[in-house]
C-alpha cells in the first residue's frame, strides 16, 4: 500500500495499557511506518508504550483519557500544535472522550478524520446518544465487524456509504504455533500448576480482564456443575483486575464456595498469549454483553484452538458451531456446562480436528495485514477526495 509523500498519521486513544483498540493502534502505526509514513499516537500512555516504539511509532503524551471539558479544551489546543508542527495528514480517533478534542483540532486545521468503532456504545437517553455520536462526526467510520456496522447505522442513521466494515486483524507472525517454543508453553503450564502438555485433564482458558461483563461467574458455576458430574477439568482465568480488587476477591470466594480450588485458577495478567493458548485445549469467551468483534475468540483459533463463545455480537461471525467451536447463550449455566462437556467428550484428538479448521479459516479471514491494508486504503481514499476538493 502506497501513501502520499510525507504522510503523517495521528491516532488518538485514551491509554496504551491493554486491549483491542490499543493493539490495533500499534498495528496500524507499524503499517504506516512500513509504507514510508510517520505514525504519531496521542495518549496518556501505558504498558504498551514499548510496543509502540518497537513498531516505529511516536507517543505524544497528552491526557486523552480526560472527560473534563477544560482539560479537553487545553488538549485540543495542544493537538492543533501537533498537527501543525508535525505536518499531520489525517487524524484517526479510537474512543469517544478523546474524539472531542481531536476532532475540534482536526476541523480547525482542515485535516480529514477517521473514527473506528471498537465497541458497541449503548445509549439510554438523548444526551448519551449525542456523546456516542461523536464517533460519527468524521469523514469515514470504520466498524470492526458487520455486527458493529449494523449497530452504527441503526443507532445513528448516517449514510451507509460513510461506514465501512474492516474486521480486526491478528498478527499472524506472533500468533503462529510453529513460532512458539515448547519451553514457553511448559513454563506457563508450570506457573499455572498444570501437568505437561498433552497430559492430565482438559484445560479451558478464559483470557480477558477481570470484569463482570466477561462472564467469569458463568464459568465458575458451569465448572462446579461439571465437577459434580464427575468430570475432571481445569479452568484458567488469565487477566488483570485493573484495580477491580473487589471483583477479583468475589471470584476467588466463589471458587472456594464451589469447592473448585485446584480446578479454577486466577493467574493474573499474561504477556505471552500465543503460548497461553497452546497451553490450553479450549478457549472461552462467555461475555454477558455482545463483543463488537471478539479478538479473544479469533486469536486462539489462529493458534489452532477451538472456542466456546457467547452467542451474540461479533462472535456470531467468527465462531462456527460444530466446525471451529461452539456458541452458548450468555449467562446460561446449563448451556455452558453442556458445551464444555461436549469439548471434554471429543478429547484432544477431536478438538485437534476443530482446531485445524479454526486456524485455516481465521488466518484466511482475519489477518493483521488485511486489516491494515484496508485501513490504509481508507486513508488514501480520503486524502485523494480532499485533494480533489470533494
């Protein structure tokens, strides 16, 4: 993908801690640099700053997470200076709060704008709908799935041609079973108190931050039911509580009350997700609210692991029942127990068949290169339209 000479992209995201929006920000920064452009990211920063630097991007440290109107105005002035001083060609916003100062600055400087809908923003009243709609006050909206695109069109009633669906991508270089040393997998299994690979009970992995919407309580209840049926399994919750200590403590209490010590383990944040998926047999995504895309359902499939996911949102596009995994109604303990039992009955050989199908499909449809190429094509289209005076 070619970009205009001296192309400079400014992406805007609240923080660089962890998550799909942050990872996509870094992926696109890397693609812009590879295409000969400059990639700036305005953010408060966070643990992913090193990854941004390794991708060739530059951090512009600003309080983009703030919702204080006075801070937003000050930030908008700072962004105008960045746009002028760094010759920014286009501004790409990835969250609602920072979209306000970013769009004020971009409009004042006459720079085209793009917004990516990374989530489903629900509104119970006109004020929240107005707040959410800031993500549509741009030249082009990118939806990270067909499900998200349909939501944007229904919620905001904007012209369909203004919204393009670009599925989130996965780094196929990083998420490649052939590139993960066995030592990395065994190190995780040892840290998680699991037997060596291929031995012992099946391992189910729920990867994601500790928050009630991720459905951890559903899995604890399902695991208790399966244990009561005499099934031997292990469940790993890999994710940071991000300050939600009360929720983490409630999960630990539920594990204890269900007599699941040694069956369900909370292991905290994991930096090596490719190895984590290989250390498990089945991935879980029991979200109680719809995922706009559900990267946590696609990454394990790329690693050759079937997935059990909630039957709503973007995962209805990425998980094929009986072919690449299973889907279950969100919060339905009986259905989740049945789905996990089906996986257990297949055993590792049967799960391997599903895993190979999952990997073939996911690598074909959800590559990081395809996502980045489509995003850069949107940039190119807007810049050409602006140049032509449209």
